[in-house]
């Protein structure tokens, strides 16, 4: 099928060949006329432009490259003039923040250079070393002006200590509040709003106990190495992560800061959310509900049954069923009264005393009730109209 047929044209039954030839000739003629018209228009416009140039600028002809360079230089000079008039007046330190910062730090770096045992110049590989930003701190921003340290030096007499010392060494370390104050002068608000009164602050665990400023890579800010820093103090939690059932902490899929805010929190245990459950639901959203039939202990606190850092009982359970369940469900194991005073003993065969005080040994329901979740499968809650006992 040719082009005209694809465009929907229907050929007449008679003289089909003649009609096709006429239409093709008509199309070619239209294309030729339109092309000729376009060419004539462009030619006329070019002639008109040449005439206007000769009339307005009767000067000796200049090469194309010279004309272009002249116009570009004029445009650049005009742009600079406009930009300069729009910018506010700035002082020397603000106009050249990098040079001013280096000049101030030269007081320190003339002694504290690459010969130091600990890396000092590595700070210039971090955000604290971006000297093009006027907000970047200098040595004096953190360690104080330390005038006695830099000037009052007598031969044979030890140099006075800096105003603020962050690390144990030649000089005594400064007070925890003084060190934290220097950091919070810039790093305030947002995630550090609840720093005052937090567990770390009360135990004098200050910023530089976890963060390494004079290093290209701060371990506690790197997900691959963050747990190494936290486990320096939290050794019990480190042991838990090597148990059979754990969160994938060693695999690097979860790190401490995913659940905890070390700079302070309104929730318990420095959790990033207000409650334990809200923190867990960040990942385990399917357990959030709402459910038609709720399991009360689940809605109160996930740690009633689970231990978050690791357990030898899958999945992260604090105790093995049925003992875990018997912590709450200690009544006769009958549907009418699921909670009572001695279900943890009699209903599972660990006691020969019934709730009514009768003696019966062994318990007739001891074998069937030891795998609670064999029947109560929907342990976190159920939306089934018949799931009042979390059976379905």
C-alpha cells in the first residue's frame, strides 16, 4: 500500500493510475514552490542586512574574529559593572575568607604541622576545613585564642596549655561542659535540641569522645564503622549482636543511629522516636495496626517479648514459649477464662495443683499447650471477625 492509501485516500474504481500520477505531480509542485519561497526570503533578508551595515557603520572592514572578540570584551565589561553595582560592600575578611582564615591559623600551624603524632592537617579534608565558606571555624574557634600558649613561652619552661583541651596528652583535658560548649556554638538545634539532660551529657560523654575532628573520615558518621565507636562503651550490646537471632547490624544494614539519637531524645534509651513501639514501627510497619483484635502486651511495648540487640531465641525473643507467654497468661487454659492465677503452672503440666486447689498429676493439657503459637498464630493482632483469641 502506497503513501496516499496509508493517509486514508480512496482511489476511484476507474482510471486509478491517472489519478495517482496527477496527485503525485501536485505534491511535487507544492514542495518545489515552498522551498523556492523559503530560499528567496533568506536571500532577501541577507541583502537587506548588508545594506544596513554599510549605511550605519562606514568604517574599514574588520575580520570576523576581531569583531567577535571586541563584542565579547564589551559584554564582559558591562556585566562586571552591573554585578559590582548590585553587590553589597564587604570588608577584607569577608571578601577573602579563605586568606583571612589561613592567616589566623598560621599562628598554630607554624608548630602544629604534619610532624604531629596525630593527624592535624587532615581536618582540611573535612567540612571543617572548607576555607571558602566564611562559617568554617578556625583553630581559635574551638581551642580558644590561647594567647599564653602562643606567646608566653620561655626557653626551658613548659608552654602554658591552650584555653580548651579536647584530648588527653601533654596538658590536662578541659571540663566536659567547656568542650561541649565549643561544639554547640555551631552545632545547635535540630537533632541536638535535647542534648542538655540526656544520658550522654549527664555521664560526661561529650562530642569528642565519639567524634574525631582532625581526621579525614569520622568513624561514628560512617555506617560501616559506626558500631565500632558505640561498642567501645556498650559492650553488652556488642555481645548480643553475635547471638543467633539479631538485627543485621554486623551486615551493615542497620546501625545504632537508625534507632537511637545519641544527642538526646524525649523517648527512653535515647530512641529516635517518642516510644519503643514508634521506633520499631519505622521498619516493622505491618505490626502497627490498627487491629480489630489487639494483643495488649504488643501494643504496650515490643520489648515485653523481644530484645532488640540479639537473642539466642528466634525471633529476638526474651524467653522461649510457653514460658514467655506464661509471664502474662497465668490462668486456667480455657476459653472462658484465659487469664488466671496459675495458668503458667497447671495448664502447661508444670504443676499438679489446679486453680481450684485440687491435686491432679500430670496435667491433661500439658502437651498441647506448650506451643502457644501453634494455635494463636496472629500473635501481634488480628483483623478477622472470628479472631478474638488471635487464632486467625
